[in-house]
C-alpha cells in the first residue's frame, strides 16, 4: 500500500462500518466523464458536506490494487451499467493538499508535493526508471508509455494552497505552473482517464482560470447534475430518524434548509450523523478561520451588508449576484462577494431561481448570532431580549410587549425606514427571533380572506399556543384584532383553536409609540 498510489479501500471500508448513507450514484456521474472532454471535474462544497467521504468512495471503486466488489454490491452503483466496466480497473493517485499546507508554509510546498508523489509512485513501478530532472508529469508519461494504462487522479482540498497563499506569491505561482503542467499540457489526456478534485471554493478566476478552464465545475451555486450527491435528502434523514428513534422534525429544524441547484431541501450530512450518534440535536458547527476572515468584511458593512445579515436572521432573504466573485477570499470587493463566500462556506443557502440567499437552519443561525455578538452589533441586545418578548406575549402582558417592541424598533432604526408598515414587520421579525426555537415563523401567511402579517406555528412536541400577529400603521391595536377576526385568520390555524393568541400591534407615526392588544382564544 502506498501513500499516494495503491491506497486501497480501507478508508471506505471504515465508512461502511460506520453510519453510512448511500451516495454511490456519484460514481455513475463520474463514470460518464471517463475519457471524454468532460473528464476533469472540480466539485466544491462547504465543509462537512461529504467531500472527503466521496473521495474515499471513488478511490476504493477505481483502485486496481484491491477488490471492492463486496463493498459496493449492496449500493446503488451496483445496478448501474457502468459498474463492472470500471470497478478496480485503474491505478489511482490520491492527494490531500491540506496535509501539505499544514507541513509546508512557504514556497517549498509545491516542490515537496511533486517530489513525494514521484517517489511514492516509483515504488509502485520500480522497473520504470525515475530519471534526474523528471517532474511528476514526466514520470507519469513514461509509465503510461510502458504500461499502456491511464491513471485516475483524485485531489482532496485542491484549494487549500489557494486559501493559504495569495496570488502573486511564489507558492501560488508555483502551484499555477504545476496545475498547468499536469492538467493543460499536451500529454494530459493521454495520462489521465479522469481527474476529480474537491474543495471549498470553485476554480479561481484571473490567472487560475486559464490553468483550469477545462474543468467542469460543480459548486454550491452551480451544482449541475451533482446536486444530491452531497448532503442528505429528506427521505435519507427520515430513514435515519426512524432507525435511531429520533424526531425528524427536530433534525429538519436544525440541519435542513440548503437549496443546491434544483434540490430544494438538503441537510448538512455531518451534523445529522453526529446528532443521531449522540441522540439529540445541537450545534456541531465550530467557527473556522475562514469565517473569522469573512466576519471582518461583515463588520466593514459593504453597502448595508450588516443590515442584510440582520434581516436574514429575522427569517428574510437578500438578493445576491455571485457572478462577480473571483473565488478568492483575499479579493473581497463588495457585499455580493461576502455573501457569495458565505454561500460557498455553507453559512448561507442560495436560491438560483430568485437570485437570493438566506440562513438555512437553526444550527447556522446560531453561528450567525455568535458573529453578531462578537462584532458588538447593537442588534445583539435585541436578540437577547427576544426571549423576554416572547414570554411576555405568551403571558398576555401587553405593557411588557410594548416595551420590548419599542426597544427593538429603536435598536434597529439603522436597518430600515422607521415610518412604514414593512419596517414594523421586519423589526418584529427580529424582535421575535427567539421564537424560531419553538415555532415555525411565517411572514404574510395566506389565511382566511387575506394575509396574516406574522404567524407563529408551534413545532412538533412544543406545548405552546399558536400566535397570529397583525400589524397596523397609524391605527390602534383594536383595529388590528378586528382585522384578524374579519379576515378569519384563526381558520388557518384551526387545529390550535383552543390554544391561540391573537396579537394586534400598532405604530403611530406622529407619537412614535406602539400599542398592543392580546386576545386569547
């Protein structure tokens, strides 16, 4: 067994011995690219979305140094026509670039990487000489000419060097030249049947683009036909929930919400697996250096970025144009760039049909709140106060609700125009942020003869009443309650008819005062 070649299938065997969700249909997608113009694949997904697991699966499938029939016999790929055609048919080179980034922090990194690959591959082909002056491509060409067999090259964390070194440094220049030499040279197609790379960021633009413009990209923004091969679907999580006796609704609340291409509901796979293993849902999302960097740009508040983050914390969405991002975290020039970085890192989800981004679930929302607090945003105090506001609402304490809303409105005047009804609705969404823990929060929910401004529906196993909030601008709170009855909003939440709170809230533009009326049904 080598370090970079003939690794075998032990890594994937360990995965199969653990809690494993079948994602082997990815192999069928890659098989279709072998020895075609599309044989160069770059898959970028946020951390903990199964990229390394997929790499283990691929080299276990293709590696000719082992027999993986039993590992794949009960998986989806076994029913694909290409299964036997490519199973254990190739010499596979596997490279995890993060290993080199942690060991070499200067311009030596690419030279060391190329040298160690050559030396290890030579051990697998001792009869084929490694000559002075050879680089990796020289030696691979010599092997292919003698053995008449192509390689498959799998690279995990391809962008680790890009995240560590900036364009213009010697290390990055060396890496660009290495990429061109390996994947854009005249012998590339002769040497490789397929190249498969994973990372967090898509192929870089500017100088990197020319070195890798033959790669097909599958990203969080444009996943093509790999939308469901990374992350868990609802059906897969339901099966796990049943198997482990867990509440699917809780798993959905904590870890669902990613929209990747046409797949509207993708769960964070690492968090789901950890939750079923420990038997409860909580945040498994640890802050990273990458997010610390982005947090600095959030603090700069490009074009009202901070206000958009706050709006998304309240359950809203923001427009984003990801096309201008240079796929380089050191080149951040606009609000769109920061939002796009957050999409690639998994802190936001992207709806390509609407060109909007949003916070996907409770786990990520908690990390966003932490970022808000770390950056000392004024809104942090209103987030802390939202629990008291919800409790006051449930207790029917109208005076306390008014005080809480007054404070929230004053706290967030920088976010929105103060004197309009939409401003009030957005501020209330922020003020009731804590309710997301136990409620599904709907803005403008279709109900009866119209739309309720805000409706809070209790989550499964939550012993709390449903709440319908109607907002009025320059009218009293009684008028808001009357409108709820007139438009028959309670009919929408009929199953909570015996446990329902109607909350009317008004704002007077002249006095800048709120009033509140709470009616319990």
